[in-house]
C-alpha cells in the first residue's frame, strides 16, 4: 500500500496482535522513515480510558514537561506574559494547570478526555491566536500526522508546535519485540517516526524542525537554535523556568478569583 503522508510505496514491516485480539499490519515508508498502521479498527476500544492504566509516569512527565515548556516559551519565544497557548489532546488538564501556575496563559483542549485539573480554561476559538501549542505524547496516536498538525495550526492560529514523542534510529525501523513504544497492549500508538522522518514531515509543512531529545519543535519561524539548546539543557531548565515563573507571576490566585466570579454570576 502507499504511504498516507507522501503516497510512496511502503512495505509491511511486521504484523502484530493489538489489544490481544486485533491483527494489525505495520507499514514502513522508507521515503518518510515512518511506521504506521493503516485503518486501525480498534481505536474506540483503545480509548475507553483516555489515559491507559500502565501510564505510571503521567504525573512526573507533566511536571518536567511544564518546566521545559516554560523555559522555552520565556527564553526562546520571549513571552513576557502577553501570549496565549493551548495544550491539544490535553488529557485531564494537568499540564494546562501547571503552565498556568507557572505564569503562562494556557488553555486545554481534548476530544477524548475530561478536563479535571484546568476546569474553566478550555480553549475557545474566540480567544484568538496562540503563540504556540503543545501536543505531549500525541503524534503517535494520530491516524495521519501531516493532516493532524496542519489542521491544528489552522484551528489554533499558530505557527509553532512543541511536542513529545519517542523516535527510532534513522533508517532503522525496530522489530516488534525490540521496542516497547509500539504499545500493542494499549492499542493507542499507531504512528512512529525517526528524527529524519520528523525533519521530512516538518519540511512538508513548510516548517523548521528542532530536535531536543524526546521533545521536538516545529515552527514556521527560524528560532535561534542556541537558545533552544540552552532552554532545554538539563542544568538550565529548572533555573530558567523558575525565573520565568518569578517574572510572570503565577495565575493560581487570579484563576481562583475568576472562577469564583463566574460561578457567582451563573448562580445569580
């Protein structure tokens, strides 16, 4: 079959049992350095719970991701408290809440999960353009990553996407039992990339690609690479993020007052 990103001919890399009962073919496109599942029929079953039971690092992942995003937004995008952001496929809203606590005007969006931690801060198109959007552990869930990114750039009126996903070595698609990221038991991971593949995906979108370990940045802007490296350096992330929070000021108390006012108005 042909690649859903570039239409080049693909080969079947392997077949595997998903959720212990669905037979799936995993296709590999050498042109895109991309692995994908065509027509996964089990997604409704896989998303019966938006966050799978075995995702035991969900809390710590959000904490460290929030610190990295804060450092990047403050140092690289030079936000001084005037920009807006959205976390797409934001799960239960923990990252959105953390980012607001760090001083950033962050909003939540997710078609599958219930917003528990950032209630009252759901993104609405009337709120206007976002300086950047985040998609944490999302790209591997998308049926067509190219269309997914393109549509979200339009929907949130932004030209910068910051996301996380695990990558495989360039031109070396892993075999089924050598890479746990396939996550056959959960059925939610259906698209996989190398750094080379992400670079080619960014090019098709007319965007620059910056690789920062497990975190990746697509932007239509030519962002300063040295600032990105500094903001994501393991010894600098926390100091920069905390300095940003100090300068911007937490939105925690402001948000509490806002929610209380909205509640009182709705009850009046």
